């Protein structure tokens, strides 16, 4: 779903004030393991993956590393 969304955003530039503006999107995703309850840890992993996507060229999707998963109850 995110791959399609990213491509749709990229393929549909926006017209504004007589100009065409190219738009791209980057996404960071993470998995939630069974029993994981720390929302800050989950959001933190997704946020780190988002920054990785931006740092490696933007307009991409990056997933958090599995070994980053923590806060299992």
C-alpha cells in the first residue's frame, strides 16, 4: 500500500500559482511484536526509519531494523 501511495504522490505534481510543484513522500515503518506495549519505542523506531529514508535520498520507504525492537512485556 505504501509503495502505491508513494508512487501516486510522485506521479501527480501540484499546480499552484501558475507553477507545477513536484511532490515526493518518504515513509518509515516498523513492526510491532506480540506483547509490545511501549508506544514511544514503536513510534521511535518508525521515526528513525523515516529519517533513514530521508537521509538516503528521500522519496523512499525504509523499515526499522528488527533488532531495534524492545520493550516487550
